[in-house]
């Protein structure tokens, strides 16, 4: 048995050093964080937002976890609005200005912001 595993591809460009802003923990699976994605980017501005659970792929179309949610296919998650790939389409984890643009700033729970850079301290 070889111990030499090929290098993993887990550090995709999408997640590199981008903090994720979340509205709450997932009421469906009770494990994931429901983070905001900025979608339908035009001139670097989102036309709509999604809230996506990073565990169970539940998706909300509004930053209200008590509202209606849909499920994406875990193998091939697609945006419920424009059917583009949820993570590789015309979207990104929302930045503070994206969230401001969406008018969702009040929904963000600052205690749940996931910051990949915080490991460096
Ligand atoms: Zn979940």
C-alpha cells in the first residue's frame, strides 16, 4: 500500500480566503451553516441572492430560514433561479457589499461568519 496520495483539489478558487456570511444554523439538518451567495452577477453586482446550507444543500430564496426552502441535487447542485451550477456558475459567496446590495445586511448573524483566514492567528 502506497502512502503517497495525490494532492487534493479541495482548495478551490471559490473558497479561497473568502469569509462566508451566514444568516443562521440550518433548521433542516441542524448541522450546517446557511450562508449567503450572491448570484446572477452583472457588472460585479448580484441581481439576487440565495441562502445555502453547506451541509444538506437546502436553499432559501430569501434570508428567512422559516420560509420556503428547496433542495439542490447534492451531486450536481444547481441554482433554483437560473439553473446554473450553484458553486461554479455566475455566483460567489457574498461579500459585505453584495449583501448590502441585496438589502440582506440585517439578516446576517455576525457570530456565524466563517473566516478561512482566522486560522493564521
Ligand atoms: Zn442543512
